[in-house]
């Protein structure tokens, strides 16, 4: 139904039909008396195989389905890097590799310890169970949830050899999502995808089964939000958006609440365009200040990722669930309760940032991508101008903390140690990048600085905290401080980015947000 001819007012308006927003909308409309409108900037994914077929996911990067944000020049990192953000229904769950993790209990308990009441592992783990249908053993797993989660089948012979090599290095083969945190271990991933290769994204799992079947749910695509609307009492009353003709504006009103679910880059952008953010930043670009909220757009966290790549001695696999099927966790110092280093194993060449720097490449390669799971470098998201059409200034400030440099260089050396083990002798050919000549800390980090990527996990830019915490824009119930009728639900609310891939945890945020809205409406 077009925006011009559909209802103008709903109980709730969800701005962003992404990884959390799709969940919020689906759960709220389980009550037939509640009406919800989803306003999504991207197209629908219904019937779109270029989005739905998981093994095509890498083709979505820098495509028309990607906001494709360049990052600011980095003093200590790769300034060529792009931060991919999905522009399609389902958000980044429609755009990513669908690696599925429960967050470690230690991460969630840390959130609670930071003042986020209600977000401990004991309180969140039931939501993971509720959302999943998981094929892994364990009484803690859900068997009837909307999201299909399954363990990658061990069909890649190079991957099987890699796991044997990990064991020879002292990294045991250990399954994930067992209920215990893997500090040191390797295994095939679990992924949120069906047996037929269709991703079990938030849109596929939560929205597709009910779109067109629930008269109380309206999903509008192709509408980019311009600003949030408020009344004189500072209550959020709706959202103004750009019509598909890209000329005219429309609006949709919320009788009860607006939920912003635009992601860790676009949620702070929309709040700042609406006058909620650091007063100085807003005045600099000509935005009237509604709420001076210094934490909006601050404390941007991510998982920076390096790459080390080898030519394969044998032909690599020609089919895969999603080409990145194994994870390796390690601790770089004793006494850690969570791993500080993680690798993704890719059965494909990954020369996205190495080739431009002159490193050789090949069609037949494999790689390991060390990433810093608990990076201490933090950045910002800021408005460039007050024009909603302008891309925000994204400055992750990668590797500005020495901890991150140490963990990453450790990771390159550990990757070499693993692939030098006997089980990999029939696979490990010439090291293409960084190449065997790079040995010292200085040489390894020089390579990282030029060529690193990201695992595309921005978070923390509209974080929740205690009600009195000035630098936390949200309270633990995800309500925006200083106004009423407005919540945020996506990875931006995370007080600290989880150690693992955060997609499923972002769905949990959607589940919990819906629960809190229902409870507060009683």
C-alpha cells in the first residue's frame, strides 16, 4: 500500500525495519488491537534472491543495498575502508554472513553491572531460546522460535584440516553456543539460515510470515526518515520521511510511541537531525537543540579485522553455506574470562584491501581474519550538515589504543603458527599477504594499518545506562532521556559490543524492547 493512500496514524511507529525493528514490529502486532507502521528506507527483500540466498552475501557489499559509508581519515588505521550498512528490509541480517552466536554470559552480565537493569544473562538468555529453532544439542536451546539456527556441515576439507591444525596448536575443537563461553577453541559456526540456503534474517523470520496477513501491521519501504516529530511537551509524535518521488515529504504519527531502529550509524544520525545530541555538534551544523545528550554518536565500537592469506596447494571448495564457516577463539594473556582474539576462516581470497596496496592475489586461496573482540579504541558518528541526505561522518578511530595493536599482531603470528601445523601441510601454500618477509611488530602493524577491514559490527552510539548517567542517552528500558514516547532498539544501545558476532543479540534487543513496551502499556 502506498504511503499516500494508507493510514496516517498508528499506535506505534518503528523507524527502520532492520535486525531489531522487524522483531519489535512483529511482536507488538501479535496483539490484534495494536497497530504498527514500519518505515524502512530500503526496498523489500520479499522474493529478492540477491538478498535472500545467503551464499551471495559478499556481492551485497558496496551495492545498491548498502549505504556504503566511507570512514574519516584514520590516524592509525585504513582510511580507504568502508562501513557497510544494509539498505533493505531486514537490515544487516539481510546483508551479513548470518553467523549466529549467543552473547557470552559475561558480556550480558557486564551490561547489567554497568547499570543496565534487566539485561543480565539470566534475564536475556530466555529470549535467545524464544527466538530460535536450533539444531544443536542442549536443553537451553529453543526448538520452536522463528529464527532457524543450524550448525555448518563439515563439508570443506581445508576447513577440516584447519580444525586439526588448531588442535595441534593447543586450540581444541569446541562447539559454540553450548551455554559456556569458549575462551580458547575452534569449530564450525552456527548460522541463521535454512537448509535450502535462504537466510533466516529478521525480515524472513519475523515479517514475511505476517506481512499481508495482519491488518494491524503496515510495512512501508523506500521511505527515508528525515526527522522525528515532537509536540510542545517534548513527546515524540511520529516521523517525517522523504516520499519515493524524492521530492515530497510525508509523515506518519504514533499515538503511543516511536521506536528508532536504524542501526548504530543511522540511529544517532536521526536523533541528531531531530535535535537530540551533543549541543555543540548540533549548533555547529545548524540544528536546533532539543535535548543536549552528549552520548549520542559517541563511544562508537567495532571489531577491527585483519587478514592473512595463503595460496592453496589444492583446489578450494566451489560451494559453501556462506564462505566463512569456521571460527577460532584465543586468549592472548592468562586469566581472561572471554577471548580477546577471534578468527574467521574464509575459503575464498579476501583481497578487498590488500590488492590496492600491491599484495599478490589469486582465485584459489584461503585466509584467516584475526579480529579484536574487545577493542578499546572508540570513535564517533557526527552530522556533516543538517541535511538528512548527507552521509554522516563516521570516525571509528581504529587502533588508537595500544591494546588493539597488540592483539592484532598476536593474531597474525598465531595464524601462521596454526597453518604451519602438519594437518595443513597439503593446503598451506605461499603466504600472499602480508607475506613471510613481515616479521617484526612494526612490519606487521604497518601492514595492518594499511589493509585492515572491519567485521561490520558498529555498536554503542546511543547506549543505555543508569537513569542518572549523563553520557548514556537511554535508560535501561531503551527510552530516550529528555523526551517521552521515544525508544531506540538496535546495536547502538549496547553499553559494550559483545565479544562475538552480534546479529542474534540485536534480535534479542528487539525481543526485549517489545516486551518492555507491552509491560509499560499495561
